[in-house]
C-alpha cells in the first residue's frame, strides 16, 4: 500500500532557492522527514488508546489524538517540500516495530513509559533540532512551513512533560525503580536513533540552511546538550533516576 500525499502536498509547496548542487541532499532530507512525520501519527494514536485504558482524563486522550492529526499534517507539509524539490510525495509505509504495550506492568505504568519515550525524549530532541534549524534558516516560505511544524512539536513535548510529571506521582517506589531501568533502555535507543540520522561528516555550505540542511557534527553536539541540559534534569525533577539511567545505557558504536 502506498501513502500518496501528492495532491495535498502540492497545495502547500513553498518557493525555494535553486541550488542544483544541494538539491539531491535536500530532497533526501525532506523525503525522510515526510515519512517519519506521517508515520508518527500511529504512535500518538496508540498512546491515546493506552492512556484511555489507564483511565487518564479524556482531555489528555483527545489531545493525544489531535497530535496524531498534526503529525499527518506535518507529513503533508514535508511532502510539499519534496514536491517543490522535484520529487513525489508518496511512499510505501516502512516496516516498523509494534507499539510497545509493556504488558509486564500496570496500564498506568505502561502509559508513563511510552509518554516518557515519546514526548520527554524524542519530541524534546525534535524541538531542539528544529528550533536550531529555524534560527539558521533565512526568512521565507520554507521557514514559515518549518515554524508550523516546530510550534506543534513544542506542544507535543510540553504536553508529555506535564502529563508524565503528574502521572509519575501516582506510582509507588517499585514502579519508579522500574522506570529507572526502562529509561536506561529508552535513552540508549534515543542516542542510537538520533546518531544514525545525524551524519557527523555532513557539512553543507552556508547556503544549505535555506533548504533545511544542517551540519551533522553541530547537530550531534546539540543532541547531547539537550540531553544533559534539558532531558536528564527534567526527569530527575520528576523523581526519576535519570542520570543513573544514562550511565547504565548501552552506548552505541556510532557514538564512540
């Protein structure tokens, strides 16, 4: 089954600078974003069902479902850039692992695990990286498109931090200890995933910023700064052993 976003994306195609030597890199970057953003909708749909099963308030469940709609819209917007670069905004859905249900623990603890992984880890990193990209990108239609995505991602991250902080308080000390063990796994996965997508050898010329291309080494440095300055302190403030979990993670070879 193909996901075809061409008709919807063409309505939003931004005007882009013509830089032939960077076109292929930009097309690959935005195509990857299109697929990642659009398929992320299912993550929030699963999380909404999990929150409902844990008897979390309906406002939070509805908000999570709304985030799924926003992720699909992000896919369309990224597809608009793909179309503007001469590509086609359609793709076969990638084979992905099933959403982790964490059936070994209570529905509430399972929901907290996924909330931490999705919003407090992944979405927080996305906010940091996209925010930096916006600052480097000149004003124009692409910057406006990216700002729309950025604003939504900020909302996803803030929602998760607020809700996770509230739900963690409902868990006992045994559950907190298990969350610490889970974070060691989640943080290792986050590091491995992000480094795999941030090529340390990517060093586009300054004009690459106008197409959304970034310096891979700088992006990796920003990733680690976000972990140490935002994520770990934030998790510790919830009462979770985040620094210990970071030290216990299995460091990916790509980080060596």
